[in-house]
C-alpha cells in the first residue's frame, strides 16, 4: 500500500494486512504528467503521478494520502481518476490547527473512519489485538532509529539516510532485526576503537520536506562536511516519538500526530518553529543549517520566512537550496562549497 506522507497512520495499514511503502520522487525526466499537473506543482507530486501513469506502481494494492496541502489533495483526486476501481485510494484529513479543542475528537473519528474503510476493502475486520501488535512493531522501529541517531557519527551521511529510506520501504518485520544487528555491530566497533567517529569538517543540519536527490548528500560528503541532524519529512521527523501501548489504539494514534512536532503544513499554538529548529541544531552540534526547499512547496517556503529572523538573531549560518525535479548539480556544488568554506 503506497503512502506519500508521514501523517499517514502506517500502523492501521499494516494491521489490515498490507505493507506500507513510502512513495518517493525521482530525478528522471517526466513523460506523461504534464497532461494532469501544472509545471508549477512540486516535484514529488509530479514525479509520483508520472510513475503511476507509466505503470511503475502497478504492484500496489492501493495508495493513501494525507491532506497536507492543496497539491497533495489534487494528487489524491488524480490518483482516483487514473487507477482501476479495485485500487484503494484514501486521504487522511488531518486537522490543520493541531491545538484546536476540536482537533482530538475530529482526528480520533477520522482514524476510526479510515479503519472501517480499510476493513471494508480487505474484507476482514481489523481487531484491536492486530492494531496493538502493529503499533508495537512500528514503535520498535522508532526506538531503533532513536538508537541509530545516537551513533550516527559512526556512519557516513549517505549511509544514515539510506537506512532511513529502507525503513520506509521494507516490511518492518524484516527491517527491525537488520537494524538491531547493525547497532550491535556499531557498538562492538566503538568498543574496539578509540572513538568510532568518522572524521569530518563542518557539521550541518538539514531541513525540508522529502529529499529525493541523494546526490546532494554525496556532494556534502565530497566537500568535507557531514550532516549531524535533520528535520526532513523523509528523514528523522518520520520516526520521532512513539505511539505507545497504553489506552485505546486509534486514540493513541490520534494523540501521536497531535503531539509530535508539526510540519509546516500544520499549526500548533505552542510550537515555535524557529526556537525548535535552533534547539534541534544545537543538540546536533551543527555549525550551519541547510534548507532543502522543494520548488513550489509553499508551506515550507512560508516556514522558512518565519524562522529566518530567529536564525539571524541567533547568528546561526544558513543556506537555502531550491530543489528542482532535475537540479543543476554544479550550481548546487558552488553554493554548498562557498557555505562550507565559510563555516
């Protein structure tokens, strides 16, 4: 079952008997999507829809969206129009104001609605025991990724993000034991060596939505820097916190999405994005912040404008890289190199 956003409750999909697979954009040239989406929509939506139209996603039984922005909502409608009736399509309607009094009862009801739709599609009910087991499995992944964060200094930047990508595409029953084994090997390696850290120059903190350009990570390493922390939708933000085992499962899922740090498409009155970003960069001992802004992504562009004054007040160096569907790597290299040399 394909998913396009970390606001999709993977545990419900898993409990219904499906494997959630995070759909990602590519940097290959698009072939058919121009007939359906304007050129000024984001690369993620254009690329994934092009994959669907090209038959590359025929292995999916269905696709689940979350209403984060207008483009993603349009994407869900286009998905319905361009798939067979047997292809399951749903859109989780997360509240925009996570701190509103009505947010929790609304989201609990939405989780129950989605649970019923999944059960109807699969032809069998989703028992509470199965949902609890799925929550425990996915919480185990979050715990393992949290442990990985503590030793990410032993991994290259590209290796760390490759592991997080694998977590979003593999069955968690296979992924979790592999990551646990890797963590054990890293611990053994640390005990045998003096410090176990990869030598590096400037330490960077990455911010943005999905990062579908792995060559950016390779560029950072090539230029002598390392990413020591991130707030990416396809990175660490996908694994923050845990759902928990106490209480009613669908209520736990709703509470999880209400309390975790919101992405720029959401508002929480108690969340100060600039202060939170500076705190996260400080915890990662980062000397500079790199915004990977997907072109035409208005929510993240608005967030950048909101946090920039606080970064300047705190004298935190930052760089904005606008990511296109097929970016100019040489232009990116020039700007990154100048920023890294400045740090």
